[in-house]
């Protein structure tokens, strides 16, 4: 698959590297000259310019791209990039740095395919680690692990299961859970999974497809 990552800061860099490690084609769009230079030195095809401008994104040939991720620290740039991507039929993922607020979610949720909150998830992981919880994302996220979100559809064997009872590969852990149109948060072990819920799973890169198959509706 082919992806455009707008922003080569901390989040964008990590996302681009993971996608490349999985064999995908990645194009980086970055307006900061030094970050653009770093992206090129890291081996990524790079478009230097404002990712919120359609003329800049056109250089990435969006008609051949599967998804666009607005990963900068500027919400307006991220949203503009997603809207351009959506116009070209791309899946769109919007990064928001602010803590979840209902009005923020409602403002953007209907216009993009997915909203992510990296800082919120990171803070939740740190809190869990400090409390002695099992999902220590601070120490567990290494080069061989990734965080993947799955939507649980009607007919999935996970519907009705408690979080603590879900049978996943030993290299996978459920880190966060969210109901439809709700933010992802660290769940209680007794939380039951419902149809259309989302679960965020920390999983070894080579086990992602195994986890995906285990959450699909029964044939």
C-alpha cells in the first residue's frame, strides 16, 4: 500500500518508519527544511512544503495513494491535508494533540476516517505504568512492536467477551478500548466488548495479521 505522512516530527517519523518496515511505500510531506532533509536522509521520498496546501500534496500524486495521515502538531494543517486526501479518495487519519473534548471530536469526526490522540495514549500508558498495571506501553513499545486499532464487527467471536478473557497471541495485548464515537481509554478487565467497539492492541509486527483474523466475524 502507499501512504502520505504529513509531518515528520516525532509521531510522523515513527509512523512512517513502521509502515516502511511492513513493506509499504511512504511519501513524507514536510514544510520544515531541516525535517525534510532528515526524512530524505532516512530514505523517504519527500515533498517539501506546507501539507495543508493542495498544490503541495499534488506532488505526491494522491490519486495513487491509499491513505493520508495528518501528523503535524498543527490541527488546521492536519485537517486540510485530510480534506485534500479525501477529495482524492484516500483514507484519512487526523492527529489531535488536545485532550479529548466532545466539541473537538464532533467538529472533525464526521469528516475523517479516524482521529488519533498520541499524547493522550502516551499519558495513559505512563499512568498505568506508575500504578503497576500490566500494559506498560512506555517500556513495551520497541522497534518490533506497534499499536494497531481494530473495529469489532457484529459476528466477531470477541463480541460479548470480557477484556480479560480475550484470547490473543502471546505477543499481543489489549491496551485501550472505546465504544462507538467515544475516545479510546484503558478498560477495566471486566469490560465486555460490544459490536462496533474499537480495541487498541500492542502487538508484534509479525503477528498483526494473526490478530486481525482472530477479531474478524465468523465466516
